């Protein structure tokens, strides 16, 4: 966490996320069991970052009478 708390922490986090995404390929879905093993083996107290989103979620096109949403948050537990 110290890396991300430093003066250039935001840039370090952006690079880390970018590098992680670039490593993904079409076989990522088939590797889910291995990914889960890695996550479950993480040391206690490890920090985890998760991001979710979908351009096909369709919620931004909904209008309940007070206009379309400005922001949508996806909650997971």
C-alpha cells in the first residue's frame, strides 16, 4: 500500500491496473479456478481492488420519470 500512498501513487495504481488488464487474453474465463486459488492464498491483511462495469448494462437508458441516471454503482458481496 505504501507504493500507492506515495506522491505518485495514483500514477503507480493506474500503471498497475493497465499492466494487469493488458495481460488478460481470451482464455481468462477458463483460468478462473487458478485465479481463485491465487486469491485464496493471499496473505491475511492483503488489500484487494475490484472494479466492475458494463457498457451493455442498459441502465443508463432507463427513465423512471425523473430523467436518466447520472451514475450507477454496482454492489457485490
